[in-house]
């Protein structure tokens, strides 16, 4: 369904107004101390359509910690470096487990189920790090985000990275465990340092929606006209987002929203309507699976009203 700009603007603004007024906002993540201070009343939504028209509502220019949404972009970078060899060290099946679960790793001999659970993302980060100093790898990931969003102001929130470096014991356990199976090539501290830093990238909904546009348009960023990945790779990244992008809430997200999407514990979600739009939403309160509570509800309303679910109206 194609909409004229006023319609899309109106839908986005109505949803943002409704979300800002709702009392049920979920729980802000506190296990990374620096995230605990996020304002649960915040809500932002940005949709960028195929023509580049931007519909924005709420706190659309407020930067937030993108956390696990960064895993979409590290997966893209790692596939560019290693191609299909990447799939030797990480699977691409939904885990049905929480984002930081360790149980599957033992059964599957250190090979994480997919690149979006923490263990999988740490393995992907390790691949990006190989042959580089940690600082260079962090710079490479940050520059990739800036390039995609065409915005050099995008930065890492060092306080968030430091907070996770101090308290990320579960991720340290996952990384050491994978190292024991020979899945990581680099010193664990180096790999985790890069992982915590890319999770700590701060972006607004507007910047994030821009950065995701290549996934909505067969691998080409319409903003620059440059091809980021092949159409086939974009399709496959979207497939992994659909099946694994919301941890053990991925089935529910597909059922309710019907779009490839990736959430982060900072409360953001990047959702892709293939051929139509790149969408970013942010509300810091999370549901029991660690996904943005109002973010998911807002996307469900949006896809329903616009008929954008990939599974039909
Ligand atoms: N940096 C977070 C962690 O590793 C990311 C989790 C998330 O956003 O889901 O715990």
C-alpha cells in the first residue's frame, strides 16, 4: 500500500502521541548500571520511506544506547570480511533462549545458535577484530555506522561501555566458555572490549532509521546511491532478523508485527519493511524478553494501519 506523505506523517504522530500517554511502559534495564537512568517516559518513532521522506514522532532526535541493534551492523561487516565462512563459527537458527543464555553453548560445543544472541554477537565481533587492534576495530564499526547514516556526529557513549566492562560478568563467562572451544581467535578481553563499545553506540531514531535503509532496499542505501551489500545478502540478513532479532520473543514479534526487526536493551528497535521503509522506534521500558514494550506495540499498530506486514494485511 503506498501512502501520501501527510497520511504517513499523521499515522506516525498519532502512534507517538498515543504511546507517550500510555501508563504501561515496561521495565528499564538495570543490569548495565549506566542504562538504569533512562527516562521511561521517552518515546520516539521515525519512518523513512523508499523516496527518503521522513515521518517522525516523539523524541525522534534523542540519542539512546543502541545496544544489540549494533549486532545487525557487525553481522553485515563480518559477512563482508569473511563471507559464508562466518557461518562456521555461528549458526542461524532461532535460539528460543534468553539473550544471555549459556546452556545451549555447552550442548552445541561453543558454536552459538545465531549472531544476535550475545554469544553469537561476541563470536562475530571476534572475527571483525582479527588482524586489528581493538581500537581500530571499534573505529571501523563506528565509521560504518556514520557512513550508513551519513552522519559523522554518531558516537560511542564511553560511560555506557565502561559500565558494561565493569559489570558484564555473564558476557565474560560466555566469551571464556567459547574460547575454551577454540571459537574465539583473539584475547577474550580484547573481543569483549570491542563488543561492549559497539553496543554502547548512541543514536537517535532518525539516525538509526537512516542507517537501516540499505536493508529495506536490496542492499543499496538510497541516500548515497551506494551498494552496501548484495540484494541476496540483504535478504538473508533480514531473514535472520525476522527469526532471531528478538531473542525468545522473536516468534511473538513476527506474529504481531510481521517485519524483520532487531531490538536492544536500550529500548530501541530497528524494523525493516522490505521495499517500503526503514523504521526505528525507541522506548526504554522492556518486556520480559528484554525487548522494548511500547516499541513493539507501536510497530504492531504501524504495520497494521499501513498494511506493511510481510505476511499480508
Ligand atoms: N550489551 C548488552 C549485553 O551484552 C546487549 C544486550 C541487548 O541489547 O539485548 O548484555
